[in-house]
C-alpha cells in the first residue's frame, strides 16, 4: 500500500455499488498479484463482518438489502431484486425503508473495511484516504482476470452455539454423506483450485473473534489474556492491547509465536477447538451461503488434528482412520496451504499409532506445546 500511495493519482471515490463493479480493469498477468490477494482479503473480511453483524444485531434484512442490491450479479449469478421486490417482503414498510436500510448497510461496510486494514498501514492517513486507496488497489489488481472477484463474497453466516449441526460423517471427505441443497436457488459456482487456495489463506488468518461472538469467546479466553488484541477488544477490558501483534486466529493455533504459545497455555484451548469443530459442522449444515464444503471439512480436520496432536484429546467420533484419511486427502490438494503441512504430516503417524505421541510410557505428547494452568483432579499442576 505504501508503494501505491506514491503513485501520482488516486481515482475519485464513487458510490459503493459502482466501485465493486469498476474493479475489473486490469491487464492479464501470469499469477494472482499480491495487490489482488490483499484487496480480496479486505473485501472478504469486510463483507463477512457485515453479514454477521447484521444477523448478530437482529437486523438480517440489512444484509439482504446489501446482498440483493450490490452483490447479486456477481455473488448470486443473477440480477438482484429491485427496491420494489424487497419492499414487498415488508408490507407495512415503504420504499424508504429499503433505501434507509441499504444506506445503513453501506456505511457499516465502509466502517468494516477500515477496521480490517492492517494497523501498520493506517498511520498518517484519514479514513477517507484509506478507503480510497483500498478501492484503487482493488480496481487496479488482476483479480478479475482470474475470475476471482466473487471469491470475496463467499462468507459464512452468524452461527450461535445452538444452531443445527451436520453429522460428523458429513465432514469425512468422500464419505458419501450429502447435506440439503443450498437454499439460494441458484447453483453456486464450483470453487476452483485458485479460489480454494485464496479462501483457505483467508480462513487461516481470520480472527476467531469474527467467527465467534466475542461475548462467547470470552468464556474461553480470560480478560487478562494478551491474545485479545486490536481491533478485537475483549469485552470489559481497558487499556491498550498488549502481547501478540495479530488477533487470535486459526493460524495462531497451528503455528504460534513464542509469545502466543505462552498465552495459549493460559486459556481453555480444548474448549475453543471444540467450539470450532461445532462451527465447522454448522457451516456444513447451513444452506444459505456459498462457502465450499471442502473448507468446512478442512476446518473440522484441522481443529481435531490440533487437539489430538497437541493435547492427545479425541474430540472427534469418526475414528482415527477417517481423520487420517481427511488429512492425507488435503495434503494432496494443490490448493493446500503449506503452513498446515507440518502439522498434518506429523499427525499421520500418530493417528495410525497413538503411542507415537509419547516418548515413552507415561510421558507427555512429543508435540505438547500449550500447557493449561488449571490443576488436575489430584490438585497438582499438570506435567
């Protein structure tokens, strides 16, 4: 972005519905450019945050208005509903209700874009300048040449702990278990390898406080934990963020820094993994989104591998062979993220022979990294 700021001109800001459509002008390039990945990541995070915010605050109609009026052509592969069509769903409301709702959603979207721009790139610029810079990067990137703009619109809904879950068997790759067809009506485009790779990268780095309501997450991560970092403030905390420079994410659990590893030892890691496993089953079950099922299956596999390999805990009911089969299948995918590879590869032997987790009888797992500070049933600190 700093290099972009030095360019001699910046496109003027346009209404949101024209901005996204105007992002298709780019010369073909041999690979997806870093600018394209950055711009799509910001767009994906902002749209996902908007949807979950609207649903979490009891105003799902705001998301519907935003999606139908601004995203349907790209996201749903059809013409979006008109103002009149949307107003017809609210007989006691006028067209102004739709217009006001769309304006509110657009303002919230802009705010979420600004929030997810990395902190180091915010200094010395106004919010309007940051938004314009991001839009210019999106326009000038080559994302459209790879037909990946719609990738940013594959976001999951807001899912509470009591939402219906898919069966564990449906998370087994190639298990033959099908879920209800998408309620969207139109068939979602099948995700290609490039798209799955981009989405997986987004998923690994997405803050867990975006997947789960912070009020739910605080049950597992105490207020004092340094894992609460800007912009995801812990409810009830005060003062500046401290500790890790990135929010708690799936990648934090996979390859933590030394500071993060120490902080993970003071939280209820298994409870977070259990909740993320449930979330994967909920995503697999829900039909009102276009997240590829492979990513739900990968999330399920990843959190179970972490729990088994790092804690010796079996949170799954599909059996070691099925979990190992999932891990092996993902390792052969061209879109698999290399940041997951060491964990998955090292888990295969342990899943085939759990005794490999231990140096010798009675010892702790070789890969045991995150110690809890809770006492066990004997009242002693766990070894």
